[in-house]
C-alpha cells in the first residue's frame, strides 16, 4: 500500500496531467492507475513516470499571472537575502516551478521574503517625517524598527514594527553630524542610549563602540579637549 504522502503526490501530479492521461477527473486517473493496489516501490515508479509527462496547458488567469510575478520577483532577489533565508526562498521558487502551486500558508512567506531584500540595513536612520529610528533584525528574522523617544532628558526606543520602513532608504541613514548633535544635546548616545560620561564621548556625542559600528569619527583626547574648550593635559 502506498504511503499517504505518495498518494497525495500522485493525486497532485495527475491533476496537472488529466488531458495527457485522457482522463476527465482525478478519481478516474487514480482508478485507472490502480493506485490503492500498488506497493510503495510501485507507487514510486508511477510518480517517476508521471513526472516525465508534461503538465496540461494552463489558462493564464489574472490570479495565476500574479502568482508567477510574485515567484519571479522572489527568484530575482534570492542572492540579496540573508543567508538563513536563501535556502527557504529557493525551495519555494523550486516547488512552484515544478508543481505550479503553493499552499495558502506558503504565499505569505513568498511576499515577506521578496520584500525583505529591499529592507534597509541595520543601523540608525532619520525617517522622512523626522523620527529617529533603529532598524534591526528581530528574533523571528524580520527587519523591524524602534523609534527614539526623548522624555525628561532620557531616551528610550519604542517598538514600531515594519510600518516605518516604507520609503526608508540608505539615504536616510543617520549621519555622523546628526548623531553627534543629538548626543551632545541630550547627553546620551543615540545608538545605544548610554549616558556619555567621558570627555571623548561627550565631545563626539556617542561612544567608541557605536562610533566603530557606524563608521563615525571618534575624537582623540586632544580633539575632545578642543571641542569641549578644556585645557589639554601635557
């Protein structure tokens, strides 16, 4: 007796090849192939034979055209996706191209992964509306945002999901000058929210770790003294 997976796969294959098999329904094809009387090995042979038969021509409806467009959009950006997503995206594309369908649960992943390639890289950004955002990868692998909120001289980052990503590009990345201005004004690093309590960090407007992570200049002790208008230790 074939396994449940084999039977379901055979039903899927004959459903795409009814004209080629000269059958009017899947049930007719299943009965003609005597699927229920096969053993596992024979079922595998039937599957191999069916895979060699070209699928029946499919009328390209608007819905099918939209599916193909979504799949090709995903295929075009696979190499731009994070490594952990590339294999999954490739499997979705391969499955659709070989079977001509995906399940309802799989389609949201197609659209999610296709849009993911256009997400900005991790880091700090100034949104076109003026908000300061941190863009990062969440635990479930999605690119999301947190928005800087300043109250009583203290900063916090409130979760704002994916919505602010719309229209956000590399051009909106927070500049060194903007980060420095926020830090010097409020006394904390805009990237990590830690208080600035060392002269070089106070002068820069951010700390050494965040400077390195964002490719921002971090001043020397002499530069810091000059910026803060303090005497230089000799």
